C-alpha cells in the first residue's frame, strides 16, 4: 500500500444565486477555502501541499497539521506506509466553472508517466468537503497495478481513546457504537468519529458503488491522531487467481467515486444530518412528487396473467399504493408453470410474453396509469437465460469470463443463466437500446434494476475493451454510463432501488439504514401470514432483523401495527417473493389487509418528512427504539417509537431538533383523531414524552384472547405527529 501526493480539484454544484458563497484564496504560502460553514487551509511545503487546518467555522480543528494532501494508493498487501519518491508537484490552477463552482487543481506526476489528481469540493452551504481522484497514464507503459485508490486520506486530530467510532448495524436505522479505533480497523459502512471533548463529530462516507464496487474506511492510530483512509474497493471472487485491479494502460484514465467528510457540532445524528443536507442539495437527483413512494410489486408464473394482474391493480389502488410494477418473468419465453419459482427462464428478451399477456404490456401500463398509479418493471440486464446464448440470439462474445470460464448461475428451481460483461461497450450500448425500447413502448416510469443472478463483475476477457485486471472497474463505468444515459433521456424516470447509488437514484439515495428516504424490498404476504384474524402477522417475525418469531396463531391489531410500521419508516416496495398467486397481498387474511390499509393511509400523512433530518432520541428504558424525522424549519416532526420485546411497558422519550420556543400539537396514531395534546418544544426535549406500549385496546380489544397472546404484550409501537402551533 502506498500513499502518494496528489492534486486537488474543487468542483462545486450550486444554484446560480449562491455562486459567490465559496471563497478560494491563494498566497505564496497557502491556499484557503471557506463557505462560511467550513474552513480549510492548505499550506505549501517542499514536498507538496499539506493540510494546516480543517474545521467548522467557530469549531475545533480536526486535522493533524502537516497531513499531506494525498490519495492513498494500495499497490500490495503491505502495511500502510508513506512512499513519496517518484512523484513531483507540477503546479496548480484555480478556475470558475459555468455553474458558479470554483475549482482548485493540484497536479503531481510520477517518473513513469502517471498523473494523479485529487479533487476537493467545497459547496456554498454546509460543513462538508468532498473528495475524488483521477489517475491518468501519460507514459509509454502500463502503470503499476493498484487495488484501491482512496481519495480521502487524512490524519484527524484526537488520540484513539478520544474518538468514539459509530457505524451502522444490520436492520437498524442510524449509527451505533462500534468499539474503539486504538488499533488498525476496517469499516464496511459509513463511519462517524465523535470527539466528546470537542463536542463535535465527523462523518466519513462516500458513494456505495452502484452495486459493482464496495465501500471501505480504514483507521489506524498515528502520532497526535487517527489516520483515516476512505474509498471503494473491488469485490474479489472466490478462487480467482488474478484479482481485479486498476490496470491503467498508456492513454487511459481512471476516476474514483466520491468520498466526503462532514463536520458537525453534536453527535452522530448531527453529523448524519449535515451529510444528508449536502447530498440532498448537491448530489442527489430531485425526488419524485410525494416521495418516498409506496410500491406494489407482483409477478406470476402462469399463462394468461392479465386478469389476475388487473384484478390486483384494483386492490392496489384501493389500498393506496403509488406504484404498481411487474417483477420478474415478463419476458418472452418466461416460465408459465403456476407457482414455480423459475424467474430466469426467458431472461434476456425485451419482448413481453404474449402467452401471459395477450393484450401486451402497453395495455397493462395504460390500465395502471388510468388508475392513477405509476407503472414499472423489474429488469436484470446483466444476466440472461443461457438458452438465449446457445441459440445465438445473444452473442457469446458478450459473456463475462474469469480464467477462461463463462460466469453462470445454476439453481435447482431456475433455468441456467449467463452473465454479460458491463465493461464491454457493445453490451452497454445494447442494454441502453433495449431499456429505451421498453420504456418508450410501455410508457414506464419505474425501473427496478435487480442483478439477482450476478456472480461477479471481474471479467478478464481481452476482447471487451478492458484489460485482464480491469474488468470490474470497466463494469462500474459501464453501469454508471447506462444510468447516466437513461436519466438524461428520461429525466422523470425513477426506481433503481436494489442497487443504491448517490448520483443516479431517486428512490434510494444511499445506504437505507443510515440516510432518510431509503427503500426496502419487503416480501411478507400470502401464505407467509397466519390465517387467524383479528389480524395476522408475517411468520418472518417482528422485531429487529425479524429474528424474534411470533409463531402463535392469533395476532392483535397492535402486533400488526408494530410489524407494518417497522416497514414504513422509509420508502417501501411490497411484493410476492416466489411468483405465487397465493402470495398476493389481496389473499392475505382480512385482518392483515385492514391493518396494512390503515397504516398506509397514515404513512401518507407523514411521508413528506422522511426525506428530512433524522434523529434517534434517547429513552429512559432499554429495549425500545426511536426514529424521529424533523423538517427544515422544525414546524413538523414524526416520531416512530417501538417497544422491541422490552420488559419495560412504560418509557420516556426525549425528542430532538424541534423548536424549544414553540408549542406543538402532538397526535398519537394509536388514538382517535381529536385527542391531540399541546406540549411545548422545551418540555418535549428536556422532560421528554411518556408512553406506554402496547396500547391496551389495540392489543387486547374486548379481552377475547388466550395465553398464546401473552408474548405480544412485550411488543408495541406508536407514531407521534408533531405540528407547531401558530
């Protein structure tokens, strides 16, 4: 692993009216950058640029002085070391971009023709600095292999025992304590370092990798601080002799995805909100109206599916979904064996199956739109039915290969598949053409890109335009190109929720368990729910990670609300997992449907807040979890409260982010309308709000329950809606 000095480029995206907000100054000894919220000072040294200061305006300094302005290059498995020889500082440039952005560029050159530039982006608002890097080969031979390029490489001040790391936990929302950073560590999710002495936190994050690359943060104690190195890594397939790498040939260039550092006064939630504001203003696409949307996704493996689909459409409209889309098995040649899970049969055709849809998909699309819903389809462009390759319909030369073997998937219930190489420009152009065709012909609004059969992206074929080690990077660029093409041609297109990205998604902007507005796929319908009502609950269980199964035969409205509300703290797509008609939501027990309908109607009261600031308020008792969203001016807030099998039935929750000088109307969705309470913001934050869960009537009703119901009394939920009174 080698740390090389690099250049930096300040690329800013901002409204024209704010173009003067970023100030870049240079002198014989330093460069300074500020926007009134963050201040960065870079000094000139004999060895190149070094950080002198990185701080929130009015806050503490976060940098160890003398930290090189550098990208971290991993050229081997060697321990982190500092190799600067062979690279020479070649100058800098400051320019004003047409959109009002300012750009500061440093350039360093290597002895073998490499040019490495580091881009630091500061924006008109917010305490965030964005990093990305470029490596160009202007020499005559291939540059030494690199396995990772981290554009963010900083020594943050504060000894390891002064910095508390926080990261994500599966199936929980927000940041949680993640041990210590007193030794070298690697984090697979965005990282927050909280300095209690400073009363500040720093979030280190970046582009998740559009489903092709993975993201990593490495930390290591150094003198006077903690060294943090952040970027994307290649996924290395098992038993691969030549793992993927950046293999930059003469005349070629590679670019890293973005990484960023956000500084905030306060804790991990405050750092998360600072980061989300930056992403929302400058990175994310504009969300669709009424985001996040509630989507219903169905798929069937039976002939003449149209009557069933159109009947389910009426149900979806009545329940209140916004999107109605068809999942797998719509292609020509797709499986027509009822209730069988062969979703790969026919994959790779971009014609609808006329045996299943005699009137064609456009007729279904028109019916969906006439019902007031958006229509979409599932796609898996990377994988194709092997039979389509064997027949010659899809050229074998497009297939991804590793060590001479075609990448394929074999499963007992599925037709064999072959994987296409997204690093092949011919494949990229073909996919763009096919997707454009179905979007136009079927008037699609929603696309669900779901690479369910993908084996690897590390193709090493020499005839795809990429090098033997560069297939995974080429696949990343290919996927980005397809998304860019689609969103440029169809600016209102939404979807892509299975592979989160920061720049190319409207429904899943980044890690769903950290940021507001993320999407989950939920498959909890049909035979996976008990037939017994006043309600019924998915046998997948309730509680964190859906691991604590409630397996008894009868479930209350309270238990149903708990399960469904867990799924409605963010955007959601419900569906039937095995393509079975029996699993359609309309075939769930009436009690479950009633609870789902009730909660989806409530969802539309508060969903506009789910793209705003998010907190995780503390409570007196353990075993409860809370998620609170607050809008920009603190006039509204929604609070999800869950008793997660806690023995404590009563608790006090201390809210955050609201106006301490205002009075709020506080409504509980466990209560009938008209029972709102008026509570001051100061009291809600200082004294908290007391709750008892589960709600007695919703959990016991008229008391006609048996002992099998007792475990449900350890679960409960409520949703509080706050509105500031005038």
